[in-house]
């Protein structure tokens, strides 16, 4: 078996949180605050601002474009040794997100541009009912940090 044919083994999950929210504006702010708090508690306080912004954008999109009356949306946070993943699931699988340029006079339409700029990787996964939109932030070890210590990778596009 060649290296290309080998099946990749997923990294062990170090921390995980999953919570369902009602499709209201208040739920977006609740999910944002919960994410910031958990990321800091999980040992990555420098990552909490980016994570909170990402969950806010994804939850807002679930509210605006994925809500179905009587159905909740889910925020699923996962931390491994190398990645922090935010996944937001909603019930509208037929309404897939896509990047677009918003006009100067438009109030909406920039959320996924923010996600694409901030996240190291993002995408959409189909579900039996609905979809999941995810964003991932890579964690890297700095050369001056002791083994086992991790922090957010400094990206040249972030300033």
C-alpha cells in the first residue's frame, strides 16, 4: 500500500461541546459568548476572539438562510491537538452557502467572506436533513514554546 492509498486516521478529540439553539438573534449572541468562554477554558484564550467571530457569522447564516420553523440549529465545537473546529448545522440542505461580493450599499452578504479570510479551512457538509457549515482554525507549536504547548498559527493575512 502506498502512502497515498493509506487511510488517514482522525486526530483524537481533546475537547468537544455541542448545543442546539432556537433560531433567534439572541441565540447568535449566546453561541458567540459560549464559544469565547469555552475556548479560553480549553487553554486557548488568544483564539477566543476569532472563534467567537466565526461562530457568530456561521450561526447568523443558519438563522437567516437555514431556519425552518420549529427546528433548532446546532453549534458543535471540537478541539484536537492541531485544530479548533466550529460546525453549525441547520435544517435547510437545499440552501447552500457561497462566497459573493456584497455591494457597498448592502447591509448583508459579507459573512462568508469574513469566514474565508479568518479560517484556515471552511466548507459545507451535507446531512440527511440539512447541512453543516464548518470553519477550522489551525493550531501550531511555536519554536520557542515547550513541547505540548500550542497556540494559533500566525497567518500572514491576519494583521
